[in-house]
């Protein structure tokens, strides 16, 4: 049985931790759009009330026009809060499933004390973005959009960078503390340095920082096909809470 109250709280902190440039509501359907970054999390409809299923076809048509204005494909983020009637509508219309993501949580009281390095986060957003792009190999053209997103984060955010002399950044992550919760985002390890424990090290460094700040539990969102990341978080004590997927009209 999925705890919908926990889902609602994790959805709320997730939106605050990775803020969209434009946020619009249609009833309890939250529409998030961001012209400067193609992230699906930042460009999707997020239904937040299982009982809000009126005028599904009309509302999706209006949303499609809004997404088109931003040059984005219409996406619905299907979570345990999505009305069953909307899911049935998408199923009947042949909407595609664009992949699942697992939302996980860990109790920081169980965090090992002897793992990872003591490390203070950076306050230099530009430096972090450069490190993230290098580690991930993403398009440098994403730098302005990623910089805007990180600067828009309202809760306290720790920007963690591991570096190696002569190589540069080897691992990065963002820890976003929101009251007693901390979210782990953008964790990445340079391809040439994977398998050396850097992911575990930077994860535990960021979690210990958040714990000292008062966080009690951590959460993370991991694509279900990212077996290496899932293994990393499960070794650290994270457990599955719920899953979500992105749905796209078949005609797109």
C-alpha cells in the first residue's frame, strides 16, 4: 500500500528542489515549463489529486498548446496521485510510456560514520555547473539553463564537487535541504573514474553535511534502468517508496 501523504510531501519537496521557470495550475494539475532546459521534470503536467479528473480531453488539449508555445512535447508525469480516469484515458488513446523513475528514501540515523570524505560544499554556482557538464558530458549549451535552475532553488543547497589534480572534476552532486528532508540531485561521476568509490564518497559527504544541518531523511529520484545508480543508493540504505513515469501522446 502506497502512503499517499508521503508521496504528496516528496512531490512537494521535489518541486522546490528542482524549480521550473513557469508554474501554472489547472485545478490540481500542476503544469511545469522551462524554456531554458529540456529536463522532463521541468516540462510536464503533474496531477496532484486522484479525484480531479473532470474535462480530461479539453484540459490536455489546452496544455498541448501551452507546451507547443515553449517548443516542448506534451508530457504527463504519472505518479500515484494521478487520477485513475486520466490513466485510463491515456491508455485508451495509446499514450507511450517514456520510462519509469524510482523515488527512494533513507533514514540518516543509519548513515555509516566512517564512509566518504569530509567535504564542504561550494557556493560557486558557475564552477559547479562547469563541473557538472564536464562530468556528465552534457551539451555545454545547457549551461545557462542549468545555472538559472540552481540559482532559483529556494531551500539551502550544498553544491559538492570532487576534483583530482591534473584531471579536474571527478564527481558532483547537489544536496537540497528542506526542513528535515534532503534531496540528492545531479549526482554524477566522470566516466574515466567510475568504479573507484567516488559516487559513494560524494553521496555520503553530502548526506553528512545535510545531517549536520538538521536533515533526518534523504530522498532521491533514479531512473529505473540506471542499475548502477540504484545499486549505489540501495547500498547506502535507500529504499523504494513509489515510482512515476512520463506519458506522451502516440501522435507526437
